[in-house]
C-alpha cells in the first residue's frame, strides 16, 4: 500500500511539472517581457512615444479575457496588474520603477505597448 501512494505521488508530481511546462512556458522578447512560447511576432513599431509589439497567438479570444497563467508569469517578472487603469480588453501592468506595460487582447493576437 505504501508503494502505491509513493507511485501516485510520483505520477502527480510529474503531471504537475508537465502542466507547468505547457501552461507557463514563456520566452522573453528583446525588452525582457515574457511572451507565450507559441506567440509569433507579427509587427514591431517604434516611435518617439512608444514601442509596440503585435503577436499572433492562435486560440486567443478577446471575449475570454486575459489568461491567468500569463498574469502569473508577468507577476513573476515584476509586473503588477493595475486593475484600476485596465478597461475592457486593455490590461495595464506596472513595475516598481514606474514603467508601464499595456496589453490588448484580440482574437488570435495581442499587442504589447510600452511608453518611452
């Protein structure tokens, strides 16, 4: 019976690690912002006012809102969600140094915008 519980514990740990790998696997863009691994850079716009990235991510839906796993990854990278400034499909994140990150969710794509 003890071996059974050890085996079940081992399977659960492996399952959690696989779930973590799939759900929370991110790469960082050139500005150090975590991006879902399956996201493909579609366009980058640099102006004197801001830098904007547009990524394609199949399966992302504007009506589903912001994925919680992505909020967690941003939080782990030092970005804090600012619910007061967020509205609709626009989500605002802040760092302690005062920098802001604007993320807009669309169907099958999202944009990141950072003021200069």
